[in-house]
């Protein structure tokens, strides 16, 4: 259960990068900060730093950031992020960092053209990888891959039965999230002490980007449900006119919910808005427990709460 480390960007000047751990230990923020990457770390930290007055630039090499989330809602979050004054550059790949006495300069390529970005700090936000490269797993005959140690349904090594792996060190079916790592750790402990009898259940695990507004997701995306050839209906709406958004002056909010035809089970939910991280937990509970959309639609929630919006989303 070794956790993660920042991925090696393999670019000249990478030694000038500030890691996310180092960023959290800062006593004060510099005037200009550039984030390389377009995932959780970049967007969450950018929203914090921009709100305390730093000028923020985000460079993401792909056409769409936050690729694990609904693209329509991500587009809305990107627009909101830019409204904060954060410069978000998509399709822009950092290729080098140079340091002078006064500043850092990041060289980046976009559409075949090289540009320069001057900043006071460059933060590594381009992903993290399992911290297993220094374990010398091959010497013990432990099979592993890029995602971690290869394990069976009991989180036991497929090659060395005496070894188990949990969290980011395991190539399991779980997402690289702290609650999942804790959950897998409990399962490994139970199987070590009492023999293999517990298996992980990864159904309905929510994930949240803690920006303002929050972006949350659980279950399948439209693309994922389509790839499984499922028949489903999609209910979606932008909700900036809803009371829950208006009362906090949130101009960017919306949702998308997927319900399977015939079974009425909720396949996935995607929310952008105030307290989306709390509301997504209700959808996660419904998915994990097999509740039908009809059951929830007739649920009476305390009002006015963001959770009470759930009946309008189904």
C-alpha cells in the first residue's frame, strides 16, 4: 500500500517543478503560478490560488481536461474557470522549463507552434503513478504493470500468494481515490487475518472535483453506457435558474442522469453545482443499493436542501 508519486514528465527542467505536496506546504502563494496538467490537482488548486489573488495559467496537452467527467459539464466548468481570470490553454503540451534569476519560463507546443509562458512557480499537476518502481518487484517474482501489482479478486498477488496489494499499489478495479484505498486496505487486512473471503465491490463509487462550483460523478458516463450496449434514457438540464443555484449566485450548474430502460435502475449521475459532492453521495447510495429511479422520484426530502433537487433530476 505504497501510494502514489508524481509522474515523470520527462521534460528538460523538470527539477524546477513544485509538487502538489509542496504546494500545500507553502506559507504564501507567488503572484504567478502555472499548472502543467488538467486534472483534479490543477483545477482545485487553481481555484484556490485565483481566489486569493494569484494569476493562474493551466496548460493541458489534451483537447478536454478532467476526462473522467461528463464533457458537457466539464465545458461549463472550464468556462466558469476562465471567468475567474484563470488562463486555461487546451491542446498545449509543456516541453521544457527554464529558470532565471527573476522567473521561470515554460516552453509549450500548441497546434505545432512553440510558445513561452513566464511565471514564478510551475506546479506538477499532470498525474500521479503508483510508487512501486523502487520495490524491485521482479526480484521477488511479483507480477506488476503500470497500474500496480497484479491481483486477484481478493487483492492477492496473482504470482506470489503471500503478497497482497491495496490502494494505488494494486492493479485492481478501483479508482485511485482515498476512500477506495482505505476500503481495499480493510479487505486486505480481513483476508490476511482470516483467509480469502472478502471481495471488493466497486459499484457506485463517487468522485468529486472540489472547485467552485463542484463537479461530481458516479456510475457510467453516456459513452461508457453506450459501449456496453445498454438501453437508457438521459435527463439533463442546466440549473442556474434553480433556487439552489440562485441563492448562492452560482451561474454555472447542471446535471445529467442516466436511467436504464426496462429495469429503471440508475446507471450514472453527473452534477455541476453547489454541494454537488453531497448530492452525488445520494446517487452513489442508490446505485450501490440497487434503488430504482421511481423509488427516489417519490422520496420526500428536507427542503430547501440541495438533496431535494434529486427528485427533479429523475
